[in-house]
DNA sequence: AAGTCTCT
DNA sequence: TAAA
């Protein structure tokens, strides 16, 4: 569908408007199913502060954090297996990442009005070469990305509902985060806020 | 520090 | 309040 990315920074590609409104709503109903089986929760950082972002996962693994550190776990804290990753989400992965193994984790992050996420690297996976794909739904978010060192120069871009971002190659281990969201900027979520889906190969 | 504080 |  999309020939090429329309933003590129250190190899991080952003496909603005990848999902149309119809596709965004379809994705949203898939997410409602996931959240009903695997409710959102606020993980604790390893140093005991609750994260402002609420999250859950789908797939073989879910991302988790507490005093023991960042890791992937095979079950939701409620003891049940994570729901399966919907086919429609897998299709986006294969469209943009091509010949890659199937994603094993679809992390669902929910940002309410004041939620943000500090600069970090995605490095809890066994093979750090597989791409990371992120889908934005709902309110606009100010995304910041730098290089592989925390003090590298950073650049910011507004992500909107329907945008898809892929971090591969040089950007796979780039520091990135969300500085803030523009609460109420999208009508997609009746409740307001932003949903972000992150697809990763874990093993 | 996947947070937060501080400085502008 | 936004940038870093």
C-alpha cells in the first residue's frame, strides 16, 4: 500500500497515514477484545516508581517490569495467557517488515492525559536485529528519537493516529521516548488519550 | 531510569 | 509550559 516512508531519522522510518479511519476503527475493536481478556495495568519500574503509561500485551510474551527488572513474561499478571496477536496486526508487520519471523509480542501502551515515556532503548529481546514496529492510535504524541548513546542528538516528530513507525538497522537500538501527548486531538478514542502498539520478535 | 527534576 |  505505501511505497516508502515519508520520514527517516537515523534509519527510523515513519509511514504517516498508513492506516485510514476505517482501519483504525477495526484495529480498535481488536484491541477492545485484547484489553477485556488482559486488562491494562501500570508496571513498576525496577526502582519502584509506577509508570505513567498503562499497558497490556498480546502474543506469546508480554512485556513486564517490576523490582526484578525489565523482561518478557508468558502470562498476564492475572495468571492467564496473553491473547493472540490479531491477524490484521500481523499483516501490518509483514507488509512493512517483509521477510521476518512473526512478532511474538504486541505491547499495548495507553497514554492518558499526562502520561509520557522517558528515553530508552528496546533491548530486552534475545535477537536485537529484528525490527521493532509501532502503531499510533488516538491522540497525537510527540515522539523523540536519538542514537545509540543516551546523550546523542535527538529529533522530534509528531505521531498521529494511523501512523506506523519502524525501527530497524541503525535505529533498532536508538534511544526514543514520548515527551507528551496532545490530549483530545483525536476523536478516535471516546475516552481520549493515545494507544500505541509495539510489535517485536522476542526469542 | 520505560522517571523526574530543574532550568529556561 | 516546552526543551533537554
